[in-house]
C-alpha cells in the first residue's frame, strides 16, 4: 500500500449517539429490543403550556407527538471551553454533537492528546 492509500483509510473505533428516551447507543438498542415507544405524546394542556396556539391544536392535521431528547440543557460549557453566553447561543444540535464526539473518543479508549500512532484521531 502506498502512502496515499494509507492516508485515505478510516477505522471506526468508537461510537456514540443520543436518541429519544435513550442517553446512548446501548440504551437505544435496549429500547428497540424491548419495543419501547420512543416518540413522546403530549396532552392539550402540555401543548398549551409550551405556547402552541389553541387554533392549531384543533386542526385535525396537527400531530401531538414528537421525538425529544432528554437533558439537552445540561451542556457542560466550561468543559468544552465555552463561556456561558457562547453555550447559550450555540445551536443545541452542535452542543449535542460535541458531547457525542467526546463520548465516542472515550468509547474508543484513545486520547487525541496522547495518541502516538502514525494516524491522527479526528
């Protein structure tokens, strides 16, 4: 194998994910295996409290359900080098992505700071 071929190879050595009613991949697989409903359904009172317009609630096409993630607000800003204000204005999907990347690295057993192999960890 030449150097270009080696540089283009990828090995997946750590996984992570956050899913509705599942804090990680193991929980998600267990929920799938056990037939757990992963969609959240909301009462009219809950939706009104969330600010949904009453006229929308009475629309026959309005679906009172969605997939939700737990603990989205628990982002550890200082751990990732964010100020509280930066964390507040950062898209929640980006915050969750950072948490998942960190968890995948932890899952892999390798540290990008101390890894001495010939390939980079990204």
